[in-house]
C-alpha cells in the first residue's frame, strides 16, 4: 500500500548574513499559529504551513504596519497573493496545491481525504489584547471544497475573515520558518509541532513549558497520561526524527531536554526544559558532551571508586544541562562518606547517583530542582 511517508528530503540553509528570511524557502509566520491548540495530522499541519506561505505578501505588509504602530490584528480588504481565489461575504477562498503537501501524485487521494477532515477538527486560537488579557477563540479553521474531478491538483480552503484575522494576528509576534522542513522533510505530527515550538523560541535558545500545558497544546485528551508513555510516544520520537534530519542537513533545529519540578502556586508541576540544537552548532554541542563525559569518567573512577561498568551506566545520562548539579552532588556524597559512618560505601554511592538520575523514561532525566536549563 502506498503511504504518505515516502518522499525526498530537501536540504536546508542556515539563516545568517548571506541567507536571510527573504529567501524563498524561509517564511514569516505569526507565533499564534505555533501556539494554536489542535490535533492535526502531519498532512493537515502541512496545509496550514502552505497556507501561511501563500499569504507571505500580506503577512509581510502586516508586520511592517504593526511595527509602525498598527494593530496586531490581521486586517485585509484586498489580497494580492495569487492563491487567494475569492473574498465573498467575509469568507476568504485559498487554493492549496497538492504538490506542496506531497511529492507523490499517487498519494493525492490520501491528501484530499486528510484535508476534508479539517472541517471537523476544532482548534483553539490564543488571543492577547493590548491590555494583556488573554482569551481563546474556539472554532474550526476552515471549510474545504474538493472537486469531484480526481485529476484536479488542488483543493479550496474557505476561511471566515474573522478566523483568518485571528489566525494571522501578531498578538505574540512572529517567527521565521524554513517551510521545506515542515512541508517536505518532517513525517511525524508531533515532530512537526515540536519543530514549530522550538523555531518560535529560536532567539531565546530554548524554552520551558509545563507538561500539563504541552499535553493540552497537543490535545492528547486521555492519551499518554503517564509520563513514561508520553515520552515514549510523543517526545522521544520527535527528538529522534529531528536529530536524524539535523545530521543529514535537512533540518535547521533539533532539541535536548530535561524534566524539572517547579512550584506553581500551592502545587508542584513538572516542566519540560528545552534547549535548541542548531544545524551550525551540532558539532560544537557534541564536542562539549564528549568533553564532559571524559571529565566525569575520571571523577567517578578516582573519587567515587566506581568500576568501569558502573561508570558506563551513568555516562549516557550526563550532559551540559545536569553537569553542574552532578558535580555538586558528588561533593555532597564525598563529604557524607568522610563525615559519616557508612558501612557500604559503594552501595551508598550508587544509591545516591540513582536518586540523582531519577530515570522515568529511557533517555529522559528528572531532577528535583526548580532551575531552568541554561
């Protein structure tokens, strides 16, 4: 059976002095789109990015007007983008070409089916007023018209003007996105969402988001309630796919993460601390991790007297996020050994390290502190 998973990966170019956001592969996208809560499939998510790419002329004009003191709300009386077919009774009709969502014509039928379902999927679009008040618009994104002629190479999306205005508002600013990564390279729907998330926080080198809020954003409902399942089926596959694409030069970002605990009001909540890995600093990050691993091997061997097999058990769990806290923990362990009467030192050392590396999911570290990843 033919699937949508097959396709050709497209290399990406790193943003910089020679490759700016006006290159055809890079688009301006309101961060509101990345923050929108929905449960779109990968193909449906691609349609949203395609729609954004079609309206670049309008979005760029909107950004210029906004920074001249204009309204954050996206308001257009006229559209010049060629994909806008009509504006009738406050409904905007936008033509979406199937080739922009899938490179294989034999899969166009599946693409059409996926787009038809957009009509039935509810979304939550965040709104932030000038006064700082927050709201959410609950709606379906669009109506979809599919021609009975199976050889038609496009479908029509019809969006209410009020929905489109909120969808493309600059309440939360905008980001620069490499559309090829989403439209052609990413296969997993959760990978797609993580890519949009880290791209939105690119200038900050990462972000911190509560697991509770992340689950809501992905609209998981009752799925993957346990952390172990959530990381196994959502976070880890997304990271693995982006890591692989980054190595191939087919994504400009991937990410590392840890879990931290933080008190919010009277309750303690778990947060995903995300650090962005870029295409142009992947090698530097790997070198840093290797350097940390070598230093820690020596400390484990010389100061904690761990055997080689025990050392290798912990080495994969150490990275630039937790290295500083680990060194502080080792100092505490050594002080306790010298000041207390501990019968089985090796058992105490291993128990202390196991408590530090509270492993809930393979490859996922959990710390009982409130510090963000630096």
